[in-house]
């Protein structure tokens, strides 16, 4: 057989974590999911690890792990999220690479990726090196092998990046066809320039010779087929997908040839619903056909070393026809959602970040140069800590890389400096320039990384770079009138996210009124050790006076704080937090506040808190977003119960009238329609949230719901219902002979279908 097929999926999400909390906060635009990572994982990443192949009647004939039969890369920032938040999907990715090695002569399907999707041609040489080293170390840590290939963010390429990749053992990469400039046979006379690449044969690998004398192979994917997958509906039919690929071979050629494509992996399920199933069917069709064999790039390269060499189009990418201008100028490339918008903001945004990067680099070299001989080698080695922030591993890293016996202050300074550099790299994540406006969530995210850099530099050196940064950033004009410019966006969207130790203390103090913390509590990337905690309550009001040690698990920064929080009920919190001074001062504050609160003199208690804490005052809105929502949910729970009780009374008292109007096809007054809608929706949700769903009660509510034309809160019901079925199926896998359980599941599914739920099985 001389025909081979390789389908590459570039699976990637930008880092979405709050830079101060190291967690992804809730994103309302991803509802009903917590955030976009969770949503896309449910729609794509998890599905491709267990994709269904159906027969013509729609029955499942096979469940397959697509990752094991394609070539793929998952960016390190996505994998780190999956490892914590979607371990099943993460495990399916790692298992696929192991299986693919069995299928493909010891070559795995996984490729590495530059660490945080930085546009490499726009980076300086030092940052390129770190991106490649961190990407390789991340890969080795997860897949337990050295990567053969590496994916470049947006396939943006320059010779220097390829040379560094080859230096660290990377054997190949994948580019778009228009990124080949000239090609020639390896045996050709060295003085020949080669032929123009317009007629490049995409079915073979090419050797790229590099200035250092090193080289690596480049595969140029089939652009038209990839375009059809991504944008022209080829994933509507798996058989048509396979036929299109098989039709791309040169039927007259006797030489080995590889038809391969590369697209965003999110095409297979997120951008195109059921795209994972089309991919699974396509792969099966190719496997069962006699015409071609599935392979991965590493296997094909070993068996078919390049016979031609290539010169690349310098500073080119797969997603910008202007090269790499999409990430630094108003070149016209955009997502196109708002006609008439410009992207002139891209250039000043990059200038502002470059300005900050260069000052951060000078500061890092100066400060870390006092601790280690080679600060930049230390940064490259820091990947081991990013992968495992346990105290033991971080301590080992510091011991191995810092000479002598460094003090706690030296360790803290070193970690802060390294975090400055990590965030300075993260602020170049490509998505910040890709979309239409500087006010978009992706661009706001990279500006948050810049704010974290500014904060850490201020902590290490007392140098404040914020004004200089904002002066340049303010030149980035937004298309959204209320956003105005980059400086306004910084103040409006970024500053509220900034966290310091006192805000962590305020969060701990206020949230402790709603949840009971252990003596040592974990709050995101902080640990809080309770030292003193006195709580008093009078009616709906509560007072807490306490003291705690707060430690950052990232930089090992530790501070002792004391706090007072007065809760007046509902959303009314008055909280003061300050750094602990001494026992005597704390005792005075505690005794005075407790005495006045016990006397019931709330106004004076507020005055005392303001006097002792001054501007270090916090309210509910200073809580981290997730906790704000939890507390507000609890606050509203009482209100909702009262509202539901009132509506239920109306529903019960006027049920006969409501039923009569409905049976005679007479429109309900809007007020009564709202009553019926709320009560029945609450009834169905309450039943679905029970640990064991009583099918008789569910059947009664389903019958009642069927009588009414109003729209139900279906999206939440879809997820709740699917979750219940999944839980019962997991139980059934442990009790396969439980006939009663099988009948119960079947009845639930029938009722869910009656509700017209779109269950994700």
C-alpha cells in the first residue's frame, strides 16, 4: 500500500485563570456551563475521547477514542485545566497516545505545542526558547516520552523558531501550504534556487535546512480539504469526509504519498455539532477501505524521509493572509462580527506589552542575578514548578538551582521574580489580538497578566510601572464607546480582579459567615491558617473578629492579618482587614468592637471599624466572583421561597379556574401564566434534584407540563437530566444484573423524551 492518511487536530484554549487566584472564574457567556473551557470540553474534548459510531437506524455500533487514530496537540494551558477539572477527558487523551504508539510502530499521535500559544515570529529569541523548552517539558511530564513534533501557535513560523526547535530535538512541524516559498529535490545542484512553491506536492514531507546546520521536516497540509472541514460543512457527513480525503491521492503515482489535513480540533464537536462522530465515522471508513492506511506524522517520517527540501515564507501563519499582521496591526483580518469596526488597537497594545516586557526583563536579570549566575536558565527550568506546585517539589527546585542555603526571603523573592516572567509570557497569548475589539474577554485576560506583572514588580523593587504602561495602552482605542480605550479597560475590567493579601483576608472573613472553614483552609491558591476567630450573633446580625496567617502557594508570600466583619443581614457587609501589628492593638480593637456590638449600638460599631481600618474597608462586592454568587444565592433563597409560597397559594386556590381556561383553549392572563410557569418549573427541578427520582411523581408533573404551552427552562433540565442518567448508568455498570434499575432508567429516559429534553449521552 502506498497511500496514507493523517488528520491533525489542533486542540487549544487560551489560559483563562484569574492570574491572582489561578482558577477560572465563572463566565456567564458560557452558560449553562461554568466557563468556556467546561463548555467546550463537554462539546468536544470529552466527546472525542469516547465518540459514537452509529448504524443507519441510529443505534450505537462502536464507541471509539478518536485521539488514538489522529495526530493531535493539546496546548499545555488546556491540559493543565483538563487535568484538574475534567480528569476523564484528560485520561482519554493520555491513553490515546499510548494506544497510538501500538498502532503506529512506536510513534505516538500527540505533538507538543509552544507553551502558551505565543506568536513566535513576534517574540524575542529568549522568549522563543522558553516557550519551546516549557512546551517540551510539559509534554514529557504528561506523555512520558520526548515529543517528535511541535505545533506552532497559529502555525506562525520564522527560521529562528524552527532552529531552536531543532536544537531541542524536535523532528517536524506542520504548516499551511501557502507557507512554503520554494522547493527543490535534495539531490539538486546547491546553486539552484528551486521551483516556486505554488505547485508544491502536499503529499510528501520536506526538509528545512537551518542556519545552525540543523534541520527538521515540515509537512504542508491540504488546504482546500482543511478549509472544507472548518468552514464548508464537510463534517455534516462522515462518509463524504472520508471520500474527499481518499479522492486527494494521485492515483497514477506509485510512490508513497500522504494526504493530511490540519484544523482546529474544536471543529470536531464544538464548532460543528456531532463533528466528533463525523470524524469517527470517517476514520472507520478509511480503516475498512482497501485504499489507504491511517498513520501519524512521526511514523510516516521514519518510513519516508524527505527527498525534497523547502524554504519557508518567513513570518507567515495559517490564519492571516498578511503574514503575522493580525497580531500587531489593523491588517483587516478579524472575526467579522461587527462591520465597520477597526483593529487599530492592536499596535499600541503590543507596544504597551513590549514596553512592560523589556522593563520586567531588565528588573529580573538585575534582581535574580544577585541570587543565581544564569537567571534565564533558571526561568527555563521553572517549568517543573509550573507543572507541580507542591511545597516539596518547589523546595526541591529551589534547592537544586539556588546555591548555598537560601533564606525564606530569598526563596520568596526568587518565586516572585519567576512569576513576573511567567505572567510576562502569558500576556502574549495570541488570542488577545485575534478578535475584533480590545474590550473582548480574551484581550482583557492578557491585560490582567500585565497587571499581575506590574503588581509583582512593585512588590519586589517598589518600582511602579502602571502609569507608564497605561500611557501607552491608552492609545489603543476601542470600538465600544463605553470601553473607550485600553487604559479605561484596565481601570474598569482589570482592576476589580486584582487581589492582594488583604482582599484574601476580607474574602475569608465575610465568606466564613456562610461556610465553616477548617483550621487551615484553602482559598484558590492561598492557604489561610486561623489563629483567632470570635463570632457573635444578634437576630439577623452577626459580628466576627479574627486573626489569620495567609500564605500564597505560588510565591510563598505570607502575612498575618486581623479582621472585623459586621453583617447587617442580606447583602450588607462591613469588613475591615489590616496587617497584624501586635497582640495589644488587636486586643483593643476586639474588645471595643465586641462590647459595642453586644450593646446593640450598630452605628457606633460601624464608626469603630472605620476608625481602626480606614480605607482598608471591604464589602460583599470585594468577594471573589464565585463566592459572591454563592452568598447571593443563599440570600435570595429565602426571598425565592417566599415568592414560591405566594405563587403556590394562588396556583392551588385558583387551580380549577386555570384548568378550565386551558381546557377551553382560552388564553391565561399573563399574571396567571407566570404563576403556572414558575410552579411547574420548580416542581420538575425539585424532583430532578432528588437523590433518587420518584418516577411516579415525575410522571404526574410531566403530564401536567404537557397541558401548558409555555416555554420551560429546558437548557438546565437537559444537563440535570443527562447527569441523572449518567449517574444511574455508572451504578448499573457495577450492578449489571439489576433488572429493576434497568427498568427505572428506561422509564426516566422515556419521561425525559416526553419533556423533549436533549440528553447528552
